[in-house]
C-alpha cells in the first residue's frame, strides 16, 4: 500500500471510530458499510460512463426542447437499467425559447465585430437589427440610478466584473445584471442591453443564462459579451464615449412547451415512505454539452444511489430526481413541489449536485439544532475525503432549495468551484473539463452520505423557524 493510500485508510478508520463513539446517529455496521462504499466509489467508472453517455449521445439539453425530451428518455433507460424502482417522468409546461443567431458590431471610427451570445429567454431584434449609441454603466446599481427616460433610443451596457472565489460567491452579485438588467434598462427607455458575461474566464467565450422580464416594461433584446470583448468595448469607450453598436438577434420565444422531471427510487428496507432525496438537473443551456452544468451532477447522484443499492441496504428510500428546466428558473423543482405536496413531510433530507465536478471540501447544513450531532457524526466519516464543516444555513442546492423552502431538511456538499465559472453556460462546458478522480471523490461522498442519512436513527428535521425577536 502506498503512503498516501495508507494515510487515507488510517484516517478513515479513525473517523469511523469517532463516529461510532457518538452513539447518536448510526450503528457501527453502517459506518463500516459507508467505508466500503467510499472505497467502491473511488474505483468505479459508473459516474464517468453516465456523463460521457449523456453529453455524447444527447449533447446540449435546452429546457423544453426535443433534446431535453431525448434526455428524459435516456434517463429513464439508465435508471431502470441500474435497478431503480418506480422510474417515471412527471411532465410540466414551460415557456419555450430558441436562441437563433446573433451579430454585434462596433460602428465608425473603430468598426469591428464583438463576440456575444443571446441571454436565455430574450426577445430578438427587429429584422435588420438595432443601431444605437451605447451608454456604459459600471454596475446594475448605477443603471438603476439612471433617470427615467435617459436611455431613450440607446443601448445600455453594464460592465462590472465577476470576482473569482472557491465557493462561487461572486456569482450572486454578477448575475444581477443578467437577470434583471433588461427590465431596468427598458424602464429608462433603452432599446437593448448588453452585459459583461457573468463568468471568470478569458477564453473569448460569452456566458449565456436566463433573463427575467418583469412584465411592466417592454421586453428588450439582451445579450452577454465575452469578458475579452467587454474589455475591448471598455477601451473603445475610453477613446471615444460616443460609439454606436449594431445588434442583430433572431432569438424567439415559442409559447408553451413540455418538460419534465425524471424520478427513480432505491426502496428502503424499514421505512420506505421516508425519503432521502438526491437531486441534479437534466437540462442544460444549448451552447456547450452541459458536462459540468449539470451532467456531472446527474452522474454523481445517480451513481451514488446505484452503488448504495448494489452494496448496502438503506433503511429509508433514496430517491434520485433529475429536474427539468432548472436553467429557466427552477421550473421543474417548483413543479415537483406542487405535484408531490403530500410527500413533503416524508422527506428527511435533500441535497443536490449542481456545481461541476470539483472535489467536495465542505458540508453545510440546514437542519434542526437537535440533529446537528447526527450530521457531525456523518461528517467525521467524510473528513478523510477532505470534507470540512461548513455553516448552518444550507438550502441543499439549486433545485432542492424549493424543497427546503417547503420545509425539507437540507445538507449542501460544497465543491471546489475555483474554475467553475470559467466554463459555466459557455460553449466550453464539455466532457474534457471533468477530472475523473475528482468525479469519483464526489460519488464517494454522496454514496456514503446517502446511506448514513438513510440509516440514521430518528432521521432529520427542518431548522426551527425564528420568532419575531430572532430566537
């Protein structure tokens, strides 16, 4: 045994001993089974095989598209083939959209093309495009502070840069201009809006993502520049503040179309009605092949649950939900809550993988205070995999945040997202960006976690609601 492997095993055994000593969460035999699952996961190719199959055979999977429908068929076949029970699709409706083509050019005296992409859900331009002067804003807040009517006949440009971080915390700030900027600009009279991409790369790959129109003002075309081209536009505006852009977009909204959630269960041996729900989203944007967002998540939770079924006996049901239409605003997640309202109280845990395949390094919890020792005991088993304690405000992940908001306990497995937003929502989101060893570590964490939660005495409960005085 090599020294690194020896260190891993000795640390794991130590972690198991401490967990067993707590006496509050799960029996020693379940801890031993978790150890075995960790070892099995790190030598299994199942997750890689799944994400390779999904991204190769299906490719991009825009919510509501024919490709997303093929992905649902693919998921049903895979779950059934892996031995999941009750495999089915829950359909729902959503607003369809087609990207079309885009062209963005700078006029005289510096004529040149800029690389941009339409934001998801955007309207297109009139035939022939829009030519107008561009007005630069450093941030969405600066745009909000512009006087009403001040952008009449102009194109708004919001230029703030996203900050890189391990947890991706800069995204919450950067994405505000993408989601709400179009309506803010329209209220001030703008004909269109372009933004610096909500991303951290310099690969001249613009980042798409959804735009939200508030319905009070005219829907205007919305596009994102690559970070390289945003820098170029900044330099051009520094030379001459009176620059015209010509934007042409054939994006089109399609009306109501069908999407769906794919669901499969590993039935619990003692408490089959109690559910440990692992989520990921099956859809993706249409620029890349949806490998890190969220093909890896689909592969991780599916492989983790399948490994539990193959090598262990969970006392509670482990349910995998592959949500549809996450990218358009958690549409599938909200549909799941509505369709399964009577089961919400039976869900003892939700967790979602939707942050690529970077190694899991922290565990955040959103559970009752009385259940914290149980989560701490689970964490001790995961620590040899590099998982550290996080905070106590977890929502579980993107889609399952709708379930935790409805009262489900949640744990979030925090991945290393240092370079996630280099690839997120770009044509560069492809299979070659996935590290197989990191992917296997994720499966190991989720498999051990799912089993231990399923077999924890007393289960888990939602956090206590604060009273008006904050207690």
